[in-house]
């Protein structure tokens, strides 16, 4: 007797891109438009062309939009060294560096055109009225150690004992990331990050964890009860904490989806702060892209 397959078993990722075939083709369609537009006006060095180029040269070291998208997704998903990535696409290490910097904003633009990028910055005002609640937390990732000793101290996280960057994120009950802050140094406390931001979720319940204890708790902001020193937490308060924890697991799922790119899960080897900002935004957008497309799949399957 055959086992009944679950609906989720019909969704199979390409392990090198983290996308299904349908998702990949949808992204490729937008990426193709964006990359052709950039090649038309800009050289690989980033300089404005003297003459508009209508078609990509056949002698290009990384010819074709599909090849370029594979290059970007494989590089970020696998956190590959430039030498290894170059060997996969038969290009030199300097060319890998040039192409990655050239295509990074193109991939970002493609995901923005698909409407998958979260609000990114230092402020967020929630506008969706249908959301039952929102979840907020900080995600942390390892970065290269700086040469300056003072800068090293700023980036050093006492929690992980590594040099890191942090981003505050907000997601909805479907683990769709609606907001991601700019990156903060690893030594910055979660509460201090929240205080730097301008967050307005309106009347929507907003669930945070104990790392944000002491925030200005309005009608909507909710933080778990802290166990009193030397005492036990009451039964009702404990049950409330457990109920909140069951809801808050959704944001952990969102951050896990973001770190499906090993470039964020492992130590990132890119020293540029600006490029790291784009990468974390792309990771969030790819996660949202998967959530949005698979949500549509499950609704259609029911």
C-alpha cells in the first residue's frame, strides 16, 4: 500500500538556488530585464558607456541572464570562495569579484520589481489592517574582524563571542518579513537597537521577547513576563508566556529562511558594509518570495 504524500512533498527546491523551478523562472524573467538594462548603459567596471549597447557581447566572460542568475544564487546560497565560484563558471577570481559587485544591485532591483523586498531602513509604519498580530526580534550574523582594535570592540557580541552585525526584523503570522532595519554593530543590545528605530504598528498586537524588556509598552506592544529573582513565576503568567512563545516561533522561522543563504548563516567574507546591507535585503526578499509563492500553492491545493 502506497503512503499518502503530504502537500509539502510536492514542493521541491533546487538545493543550489533554494527556489523551485517555477519560482526560479519567475525571478529570471525580472532579472533578465534588469540585467539587459544595466548592460545597455554600464560597463562591467561600472562606468557609463560612451555608446549604448543594445545586445550583450558574445565574448562576455559570463554570457546570458540565466548564467548570471545561477552565478549569484549559487555564490550566496553556498557561500563559495571566489576561486571555487570562478572554477564553476570558468572565469578568473578577479572577474568573479567584478561580476558579483555588478550583479548584486541588479538582483536587488529584480526582487523589488516583484514586490518581495521588505521595508528597509530606520522607520516602519504598519498599514495592513488584516494582520492579526506582528512579531519583532533581532537577527545576528558573523562578519570579518576589522583591523582597528576600537572597531573590533564595537562589533564584538558578548552573546555569541564573535564579531557580528545585527538587524531588527518584523514579520507577520505567515513568517513574511515586512520590515528589516539597517545593520547595527554586534555589541549593541537588542533594546538599544529598538530604541533607535521609529516603529509604529498602530493597534496591531506586537510581540517581542525578553530582550526588549523595558520598552514603552503601549496597548499593542507585548513582552513576556520575567521570572522574579528567587521566586517562581505564577501559573497564569507562565501560561501567557507559553502562548506567546508558540506565536513567536514564526519569526524564528523567518530568520531561518533568511539564513538559507549560507553567506548569512556562516561568516560572510565581504568587508563592504554597503554590499552586506544589500545581501541581507536580498536574503529577506528571497525568503518572502518563497513564502508568497508557496502560500498561493497551498491555497490552490486545498
